[in-house]
């Protein structure tokens, strides 16, 4: 994994952790006050997945060359 992908992976993991910490679990996961954190959690999970997919594509393209 290149440094470029590692930087984004670390950023997305930090965003995920901060937003999981910020959720008020006593209100419930789907409460309206937690919506802004849920959107950010979903965005960070998608970012992690896209980073891993891009890294896999890069490895596959290097094997084919």
C-alpha cells in the first residue's frame, strides 16, 4: 500500500472513530440528533472501502503489466 492510500485510510479511520465517539448512545442510534454523525460514519466507511478497492486495483494492474 502506497503512502497516498495509507494517508487516506488513516484519515477515514480517525473520522470514523471521532464520529462513533460523538454519538449519544443513550438517545439511540437512529435518533434525529445523531443523523449528522451517521452520515459522516457512512461516508467514512465508504471512503475506507474505496481506498481498499483502489489499492487492490493498483496491485492487479501491476501484476498484469
